[in-house]
C-alpha cells in the first residue's frame, strides 16, 4: 500500500524534505533542552550523561511493527481539518502545503481535485523506520532514497481513522477498497442470476 503513495509524494518531496532549516528543531536544526541537544535528522540524542542513544523508532522492514508508539504514543480519533491526515485545500505548485498547518506537511490531492489530505513528509533515513520530523504518534518510513512519509501508528487498541486500516507494520494506510468493490460486484451478480 505504501508504494501507491510514492508517485504522488516524489513530486512533493522537493518541497517537503529540504534541509532549509526554516523551522528550527524540525528540519536538521538543533533544539536546546535541559537534558542536552537533540539532532532530529540523525536520530542521536546527547544527554547530560554524555551517552549517545539511538532513535527510538529506528527499525528495519523486518521489525517495523516493534517500534509502534515510539514517537510520543498514539493519536486517537479522526484527523482534524488541515492537520496530519486531515482534509485540506490544495495550493498547487506555488503553495504545496495548501491549507495544511503542520510543519513539513503537503496537501496531497489528485489532479483537478479541490480537496486533498495533509501528508507529513520526512527526510529518508538510513533505516526503514525512524522518528524523522513526524508529528507525535507518527513514524517516518523511508520509501526510497528520495521519499520519506510519516504514517500514523496503530495497533489492536489504537485504531486508524475512517477510510484507513492498520497494516502489518503497525501504521495506518488507505483501506483497500478494491476487495470491497469486488464483493459488492459478486453480490450484485448473485442477485441478478435467478439460477444462483
């Protein structure tokens, strides 16, 4: 299912994942805290003890589900308009974020569509899964050398929003409507065939 998003996101990545440091602390910037400095691009945290710890969300494709909830827990409920996964109004090439209000987010919409969905993008990491610059409750999935997308975490007790399903990697992806359409077609054929 993630591969379906790659084509849409490749065009948007030039805008969403630059290392422009416009938003300090979210795109390669440094954020000072009482416990030390956090470099969000590398995933390494320098604590007062001097020890380096790795990104809590770092995982390969073989164990991606093991890091569910690593980025501040889970998000619950339906997305809000203009927030991550929320409905938005596209802004075209001149304003890729459209009406999305979350940093590093673009309004992904089909050509000619007047509404889209706010998709948070992140810099591809050296691991398949990372924290990236994703909103709380989302993890960054490296889909190619150029594409990283933040997906909302889910599990048996933390459901995905309407229209999405929890995949085997513990992330919300668009629901597979093809199976539902096939079932509806089969039911329609059974109803129309008197011999059935």
